[in-house]
C-alpha cells in the first residue's frame, strides 16, 4: 500500500528567504521563444550590464546564503556576456546553473560555458512552446529533442554537468507525466532531474480589484494574467502524483515546501529515486533528505541545490543510510531481490534521480495569494529579495499587488 501524501510523511525542506539552496538571477528579459504561461514579458532591450549583475550578486551575498544560482530570464544565452556572467557566479563560490530553452546552445558555446565554470543546465522544453521545427509536437515526440540536448551536454561536459529538464503541465498534457518520467529512467546516466511545473494564470473574471498600497492598478496588464481562461489553472501537486502512480504505483515524494497561505499545500514536491533503466528499486524517505540537507549545511554553510554528478551515480553508497531511512531499506530489499528476478538491473550501476513537482502561485477567492514559502527562485529588485514569478509587478509598480474582493 502506497503511503499517504501529507505533510507528516514528508520532510519539510529547511529553505527560507535568508538561507536557501538556490538564488535566481535574470541577466535579461529578452527571449527568442514564446512559451504558453510564461511569467516574464519579452523585452528586447533589457540586457543588464555586468556592473548591474555584479551588484545583484552582491545583494545575494549580503542577504542570502545559497549553494547555486539559476541564471534565467528571458533567455540568458542571448546575453552577449553570458560566459562572463557564469564566471562571476563561480567566483562567488556558487554553482552557476543556466535555465534555457537551448535554441542557441551550440557545441562551441557549450565548450566556452564549461571553461567559464558552468555547473549544469535546466532545459525548458514542452508542447506549449512555439519552437521552430517542433510546432505541434506532443511531449513524447519532443523526447527526441530532449535526448539530442542531453547527449550534447553529456559529450561536451564529459558527464560532469547536471542535466535537468522542466516543462509546464497543462490540462492537455498532464497525462504525459508518467511517460516523461519513464523517459528519464531510460536515460538515467544523462538526465538527473525532471521538473513538472503546473500551469498557472491569474484570472480576473471581475472578482477582484487590485491595489499597490492605496493606488488601484489593473492586473490584466501583466503577462501572467487573463480576463478569462478556458483551461484549468488549479492543477495541484496531489493530482500530479496520482498521474505518476498510474505507471509507478509506489511513487513517493520525500520532501516539500508548503505555501504561505496553506500549510498543507505542496508547492515544491521533491522525489528521489534509486535505480537504472531496467528497474526503479524505490524512493528515498524523508530522513534521507533530512540527513543530506543537514550534512551539507553543517559542512558548507548552505543547503544543497544541484548534486555533483559523481555522487548521483554511486547509488549503492546510499545504502549506508538504511539504519535511518525506511525508504533506503525498501530499496535495498528490492535491489537484492532483483538478483533473482531481474539480473540486468542488479548488475547495472545504480543511480540517483530527482523528480520535482512545482505548484506556482494560487489565487484564492478572498484575494489571498498562496506563494511558495521558502521558494528558491528568489530574485533581486531594488536591492531587495523578491519572488521572481511576480517580478512584473515590481517592474511596473514597484511592489506586489494586493487583491481585494469586490462586494
């Protein structure tokens, strides 16, 4: 029987505003692709100078402990000084991870980024993009592109670069979640993280007035709001897990971040699994993640973002944590059983792979907005730390809006 998914069965990740695993840097808002549901307006002349970027890194250094920096946007690879930006992040002692659509990523550029010290990539690829030569393709058909990119990263990075894929989950493609997770299993050696971001959009519907301070503003001017949306905008993490269990019945997350308004909501839901392309032996438990995060913080002063790939392929090493973690004990049991039931799985290398489900902002009827409590995707605006997913409000009005229900 699969364990129930609730806050008591999971480790609440210790990340917070001042002490986190990741920080979010946006060198530009310019992009070369339209993605359905994107929260950033495409601004052509928006490249930040290196001085501006250096200052934002200084703000992170002043206010926030961090392990890695997500270099995002916009499309960060469009910035002419992207290699220098990577180098600046590395010089601070942080892991530079580039969030990109990969359209302009070539082997030549990748080699330069490796030389600059890039630690890994998160590639956003999904069927909601107007991607050249791939329009109209479903998520399974897009696996061909995902594999091309993973192969290039593995080849140029010599297996040392973290490779993550994320996609937006819409009502139209939620049923592909299990198959995409299976695709990640088939390429355990090249894909280290799969991230499913649940579709969100702020719907006006005439239910709220919006204010910044005592000044009324109009929220429908933003890229992540609509007057009406025919699609569901409230898919939650529990539904995503139920989809996953249609193919992986034992699928079980180990850690989460709750919402600022709802302690029971799963805003970031992290799953760690051990296995290989022949078999998933099981899922690590909450104590495993607690030990990993605590040990990392004790030894380095920051929580863990992206693991080095050399640790991800040493799956049997994690068996040492079996006395503390029930999930590891189950994994060991299934592993030794496979000697007789699935010898290929038993004699193949065991690897660790992460599956992440992210449930962005939820807008409630009472006007409250359920944000990610301790969200890693915190950025800088006017020398302050702000949620990157609501940056458009900062850019337009200098603060987040408040929603007031209409009488």
